[in-house]
């Protein structure tokens, strides 16, 4: 017997969001959202959740992408500051244009380990573990780039005039 899953119609990224994972069913892409205290399924693609969340916090996803580029010169697989005031920084595991792109919260990554040459086991702040299809070296690069971008943005925000 199949388990019935309730799909949420809307979702905004928040402090409890750890990762947004694309799922496919009957030719449609929806999202599995890992939160600190559980899992939600949302009837939106991960990119739509990012777009809606950026709008919710007063910006556009494209504006956030451009901001990342201007502040840090990162153009390939750029991290996104969903809301700098809430410390919501997410990075993609692959090109955001690809339907299999997973978005991970910088804030919730406690540690990570290699499981193979092409997979990484992520340990989140709530001690939950999940394996993702991203090489450990790429994962480390994404963590470092997101941290660098976060630091550069915070320096601008906190700069005294």
C-alpha cells in the first residue's frame, strides 16, 4: 500500500529550512524540504521555492544572483542570500538550471564526509544525516564560496560610514 503524501501549496525558506531536494512523480517536479523537526513536501520546484522566498523577503532571485556576482565575483553555481538579516544563505549542488539541483542551507551544515568519489554525506545541525550526489571537493568548494560571499556581504552591511 502506497503512503499518501500531503503536498503543501506554498513554502517560504526560513531558519528551520536545511535543504530543498527535487523529487519527481508522474513527470512533475516537486520539492522535499528538510527542516529541523521534520520533512515537508511542497508542490513547487526548488527553484520556485527560492524565487518565492526571495520575493517574500523583498528581493528577486535574479537580483540576489546579480548581488552575489557583484559582491563576490561568483558566477558559477552562485550561493544565494535569501535573507541576509535572517542568515539564510543557500548554495546549489549543481547548476541551478538543472532539475536535479539541490539547495542546502550553509547555516545548518554541521559537518560532511566523503561516501564515494561522487557523493557526500552531510551531517546537519540537528544530527540528521543525508547523502547527496555532489563530490566532497565540490561540496567543500560550495561551502567555502558561500562563506566567503556571506562574509563579504556582512562587511558591506556592517561598514561604518
